C-alpha cells in the first residue's frame, strides 16, 4: 500500500470522525468521494 493511499485513508478517518458519519456497527457510511 502506497504512502499516498495511507495518507488518504487517514484523512478519510479524520473526516468521518469529525462529522460523526459512523453508524452503530462502527462502519463508515457510504459517501460520494471526489477522487483526483
């Protein structure tokens, strides 16, 4: 796994955590992602 991919994953976790987009089962809710 590339460093860029890991960094993107960390940013995604921070994003979801910030907006509390995690359901009761601990899974991240599906959101539209603008991948560059």
